[in-house]
C-alpha cells in the first residue's frame, strides 16, 4: 500500500456479531455514514445469536449490498474477525465492534495516518458514552485513571508508537503474514496480535485524532461478567508472555490480594481481641480495605463532580466491581484455576 496511489485505497470493515440486537444497527449505520471517498465493504461475522440480531443484519444486507454477512459458528470474537478478514477483498482492514459508533471522519483520518506513519496498525481513543445513570458511571470509570489505569486509548495521549491499539485499522497483508488473530485467546486478542506485529518489525500507532464512541454494558451483571472474563484472560496472557506485559496489569490483582489478606488479618485480630490474645494487633489488617474504601469515595467525588447524584452513586458500585472483577479474574487466570480457559471463557 503506497501513499503515491492516486485513487483512495479500498477498506473492509470487519465486525464479529453475537447477540447485539440493541446496538448492531447504529454500529453499522456509522460505517455507512463515513465520509471516506474510497470503496468499502462491511463484513459481519454472525455467531449463533438468539436475540434477533441475525434477522436485523439480514434486513440491512437486503437494503444495502455493501453489507455482507458470513457465518461464524464458533461465535467467538477472534474466530469472527478471522473469517471476516479472509472473506475481505480490500488492502485496509478496519476492525469494528458492535458496541462502537465511529465518527464520520474516522476512516479518512485512520487511512491518512496509516499511510503517513507507515504503521501496520493505527488506533485511537475508546470514548465510552453512557445513556443511563449506570452506563454513565461505567463510562466515567472507563475514561478515568482510577478505573482502567489511564492507558492512552482510554484517556488520550501523545501521537506515536504504542504497545497496542483500540480496535485497529490494519494493513491487511500484515494481518495475514503474522497469522491473523489467535483463536485460542478469547479476550486480549488485540494485545497479543499487536505483540506479534511489533515482534516482526512492525509498528502499532496511536493517534488521539481518532475517537470511537463505545457503549458500555447495560447492567451490573453483564459488567461483572465482562471484567471477570477480561481479568482471567489477562492473567493467562501474563502467564504465557510474562515480561511482554506492562506492570499496570498487576495493580488490580495486587489490590484484591491486599484487601483480602487485610480482611482475614482483621477478622483474626477480632478473635484475638475477644480472647485477649497477642493476635489482637492483626486488627490493623482492616486498615487495608479501609484505605481502599476511602480511595473509592474520593475517586467518586474527584472524577465525577459534573455527574448527577444517581451516576455518582452508581460509580461507588461500578468502580469496585471493575477492580475486583478484573483482579479476581486475573488471579484465576494466572493460577490456571479456570480449567480449560479456552472452552469456558469466551466473549
């Protein structure tokens, strides 16, 4: 792919889809509305949805021949991405998600950056945007350093080479060269693919000029499931690749372990105090969870000053759920306590 080409390069949007009836139409509409002047196609890899998603996709495909659907019987994200990439025909692959809504200039800016930087993959900021008080609290956690650690693709940063990228706009031939997405990795597959791109001499490029609207999970149950699964897979990736991982991934499991040990020590101290035992000094263990509670309260007021009362109250719940879900999942994944992780922890 060369910037000397006179005609704009064609792009293929690839999206794995499973049970996304509430989000799929707006996600696809944002692709059709792009102001990019080159040819494009939209390839939706359909998993075995049970909520009417596939019927909505069939309706959209009939209305616009640029929208194609192909089966993804496995149903996982990496399997869906791979079948869609292999079915695509243009030199630029734009990875999209059913929970993402692209601004109209996304593709144009991404392709320009891909050509100018010579990178293999270009990504930007995942701007979480909620509609209900709960979703707004989740979005606040996503976009704050106290929530997901303040990585550039969550809070922004300086343009340049990066460890990984949100979603990603790829040179298709490089995806094929490194073997596409690893289908044994159901979460964190983007990070692992970018690791292979970088290890083979490629560049992953971050630019804050790209911003994607992301729709958070709509319920606490789905949020917890999401972060437990994400934590399990991050623990597995750290176990597999060790020092290729950033130290920031260790913060949630260290925090969870510290709070758990503090609670145990404090309870032992209570028993010791009742029995007039020297173990009573272990009551100090309660200081660790107390510090964490203070941290959550301070973070709620510091990062959510512009939010309404209901959103701030939800933030008090959401933040620990993200931290503990991710941290507990990490310990399980790193310790291989999840059994057959590939079979049991999917999307």
